[in-house]
C-alpha cells in the first residue's frame, strides 16, 4: 500500500486519518470497516442537496477522519400505508374550503432514512459528490490511449470494495446470484444505492470475476460470452428473486465509470437513477450488438462522456488541447 502523500508526519495513525489524495490508496487491506458511529459525525460542508430528490450529501468528520454522509428519505410504499395513516401523530397546518394540509409524524420504524457513509473519504470522493457544472468530452481512440488511460491508471478510485465482494469478505449475505466461472462468471447483488425496501427503485450490479477488464473501452468480441452470460443469467436471477421481468429493467454500463472493474447496472425502468442519461449510459444489449457488428467498436470509436468541472481528467484534456 502506497503511503499517503499529503504531509511529512511520520506517525502512521495520524497520516492515515488525514484526507487521502492518492486514490489508489483509498481502500483498506481487504477487510471490511467496522461499523461507524453516525451520531459522532461532525457536519462540515454541504456538498449537494435536493428538495425534489429528498437527499443531502455532507462532508464532515467521524473520529477525526474525513467522511461523507448521504441521507435520503425513502419512498412511501403501499404496504406501509395503512399503518402509517393509522398510527401517525397528526397536526393540521391549514384548512381552506375543501383543501387542507397536515404534518404527519409516523412511528419511527416507518420513518427510516437511508444513510450511506464513506469513511475515510478522499478528495476525489468529495469532488464526486460536490454539485458542479459538467461538460461533455468526445474521447477518440488516441485520447483514450494518451490521456484517459494513463490518468485512470494513476488516479482512479480504489476497487478494494469490489474485491471484498468477489472474495466474500463483504456483503456475502447480500449476493442474489453467482456464476463462479473465472472467465464468464460474475456476482449479482444489490447496489448500495438500493435499500431493497421497494421494487420501484430496484438497483443491482453484476461484478465480473475477471480482473483484467477496466471498462467499456477494453471490450472486444472475446468478451461476448461474458456479456451474454451476465445478461441472460442476471435477468433470470432477478426474475426469480424479485419477479421483475427483462422488459422492466434497464441493463447498462457507465462510461466513464467511477470504478474501473467491469460491472453492469440492472435498474428498474421506472427509476430515474443517477447516471441513466444518454451521455453516460450504454445499454448492454447495444454493447453486445456493436461488438458483433464491429470487433473494434469500443477500441476505435469516439466515445462521449460527461465530466465535472474540477475533475483532473478534464484538466488533462485541456492541457492536451482537446477541449
Ligand atoms: N453493493 O460498496 C459498495 C459499492 N460502492 C462503493 C459503489 N457501489 C457499491 N455497491 C455495493 N457496495 O452504482 C455501486 C454504486 C454504483 C456502482 C458503480 O457501484 O452505487 P460506476 O462505476 O458506474 O460509478 O458504478 P457511478 O455510477 O459514478 O457511481 P455512483 O456511486 O453511483 O455515483 C453516481 C451518482 O449517484 C453520484 O454522483 C450521486 O449523484 C449519486 N449517488 C451516489 N451514491 C448515492 C447514494 N448512496 N444515494 C443517493 N445518490 C447517490
């Protein structure tokens, strides 16, 4: 593990507690972190919030370590409605003719808030969640080789969490399906954006066992058996477990992904998840067809993707005179 690069303090514990800037150092040695004390979170800066999405992304500290906390109100589902209406405390806000508004205070167990903690968080995590302007990059084959690839080799987020899943060191009890084949196999499990409380925002990811495919850019016809296997067995497993048919699922890859270990997103068609827009999402079925039609498709074609204003990759493209 590379040493943190942000100061000359020789105390390794103090060093580890600082905000890491070396993204390849962002993981741990493979063991999942112990449970965090959320009540000890010291609020720092609001990175982003949305009244419409009912979520807030906050940068702060837990036990002196840099941390990000994401709080999100969860959807109200039909099965909890009767209890919610019957057992909530009710306060009238206003009444006017046939119209009235109330504040209901449901029992705590019906009032959960989905909470995600990233700790220790790196600068790159902070940037990822900070609301900022985005731009489109048109990346040619040459750009990928000379700008993007060297950048992702040196700067990308740790994929330790991915290896923990593949090695059953974390989230093993959440696995929905696994094909253990080293070449075409994968693990299918709920994405951490889905709390599994309702199917409206169903979100699973299929993580491939092989470790040599970073992203869409690496895909060749050699990977067709892998891609077809993920599609076929992933859809089958989701139908079996959740009774959601293929016609209700958006099965796609991101380009650029945040994590450079090939994975496929399985998302409810009714859920407008982040990253579903046309500039970032690539349907798996289209990827398969493109590779069937043209073996060099993802190596040669210009691929367009969105990038945040302060992403260092944008700076690299600017320095190269490409934007
Ligand atoms: N099961 O430990 C994990 C884990 N991690 C670290 C990431 N993922 C994980 N899943 C499990 N366990 O869908 C999931 C991510 C994502 C996928 C990686 O792996 O949730 P990607 O490489 O294409 O990266 O996919 P992507 O899409 O950029 O990452 P992510 O995190 O989804 O961020 C995209 C945007 O989603 C963010 O900018 C933010 O707007 C939003 N977002 C992220 N996390 C949350 C959240 N918890 N709640 C609400 N919105 C969120």
